[in-house]
């Protein structure tokens, strides 16, 4: 029998998590992104909105995730020569961590970029030989006092 973990008795604690990942693309696709020549629109701005929406709705996609009252979220992007790097951060004061929200934000952001540039990434056979999402990972996770210490600069 599947069931969610009971967090009823856990105290609310300040929490923050940051995740990152990247999508590797052809240099010509990166040039088209920078020049604003993507038929579907701006993949980075669209991925930013998609990431923010995703972070707020993790509990609807992951069966064991709890709805979390997110107090802050951000999605940042760096466009490099052959890739777009996405970094998402999430904060909440709650009973459980927010790393899944940050990871999900990154994953959805990168999938959004892929969807928007796929016509430029396909080869003659309709495949994606060079395109790949890589390195999706949690880069930091803070809980309670550790966060307060960092915020005070101590």
C-alpha cells in the first residue's frame, strides 16, 4: 500500500534549495536564441515562466510530494556557446524540504527550451543527435539555523 509520509508533527522550519542543469544545443541554435529568431518565441523567457509554474505545482506531478506554501522562487538562465544553463531556487517555511520543487523547476525549464528549439536541433532523420539535458542536480539545501547563519553573514 502506497502512502504519503505523515509530516503532521514536524515543526515548520525555514528551508531553501537551489538546483541547476543544462541543455546542450547546436551553436547555430544558440545563435538563433540570441538573435531572437526562434519561431515559437523567446525560449529563455518562456522557460522562466514554465519553471515558476512548475515549482508551485510539484505536488500535482510527484505522487509523494506535499503541497508546500512557497514563499519565494526564482529561475535564472545563462546562455553559453553550446548550452543553456538553468538554475532554480525555492524558499518556504514548512515541515518538509523544497529540493524537489527546485529540481522540477529546472527540469521543466530545460524541457521548455527543448520544445521551443526542437525544429533547429533535428537532423535529416528527425532525430536529436546532439541535444541533451544533463547535470540536473541539487547544488544547495538549507534548513533552519543554517539559513539564518548565512543570512547574517556569520
